[in-house]
C-alpha cells in the first residue's frame, strides 16, 4: 500500500513569492491534515479536512495561506506571498475516520521550505 | 482541552541498552488513544506504537513498548536494545473520543544512541 505522497520535497524561494505544496493521502483515508513544523518543535495543525470539507482551519493564517481538497482526495496548500518566517517543514498526514481512536495518522515525507 | 508534555529535550543511550522516553498527558475525555512517532533526520514521521486508554495491557511492538500508567496520566516509550538507527526525534501524541480526528503532539525528545 502506498503511503502519503508529498511534493516537492524541498523548495527554496525568495520572500514575497508564491509557493504551493501538494499531498496525496493514503487510498481510502478521508481525513487529511496539513501541519507546520518548526525546527526542534512538534507538528502544529494548520488545517484538517474530512473528505472535501475543511473542518478545522482555526490555525491557518488566512491572509496568506490557503488550502483546497478537491474531490476529497488530493490537497494543495498555498502561501502567497511567502515571508521569511514561513521557513519550516510542511507535513501532510492522513487517517481513516471509520475506526475511531485506534486509527492512527500516517505522515508524508514533508516539504522543507526555505524563504530567502 | 488536551495537552501532551515531554520534559526531556534530549536523551543519550549506549548502544544495546534500554531507554525510556517520558510522556505525560492531560485530558478530560473518558476514552482516548496515545501514539508515539519517530522522526529521523530525513523528516518523515513514522508511527511506532499505539495504546488505548481502556487497554488492559501495555502495548508492545518489537523493541518498542509503552509503559502506560493511567492514574498518573503517563505513557512512556521504552526502547530495548538500542540501535544506532534509533537516533531520532520522538513525539508523543494523543487523540480523544470527544475531539474526533484531532491529534495533539508533544514537543518531542531527541534521542542519540552512542556506539
């Protein structure tokens, strides 16, 4: 079974430029998460989707960040314009909502963003 | 609200020895799940082990075991026979019955295995 796929793995951009990250979850997983992880810290949730609906985006800086999950499968996270402080690792994860507490979350390899 | 606390920012262990990574949690949910993840320098978060709050026995997965003490609200990870490849960041996380698919993570512990 294929895992969570993310691209690109690395991205270097100049500040004020736009950037987009793509995520393909594990097949059959209807819950998709985008996390931000700063160096030496744990993941911080940006947005959570149940199918195509964003059910928790309270931590998403909506002035510059946006996300979409068309058809409830792939998802894209966008930053426009990027700022120096956005340099971090962006993790995508997915889980199945069917089994309750025992269903764990599986992560992709992440995208390491560097803003110059 | 859920909260996960990992008080050990860094740990060292000799190769082939056992090591315990601490995790305490706070929740008002009557039922919850506890998870441990490993994050090597490559960046990917790897699921290691799961413990349910109503499980009677401590979870084990190969060299990983979870020392679950419900009354103390602790869920420590024990790694036996440490290997050099165990050097990584380790994160404790939880999920509550009333918080649906929301996961809460600790700040992590960096483990270094010394040859």
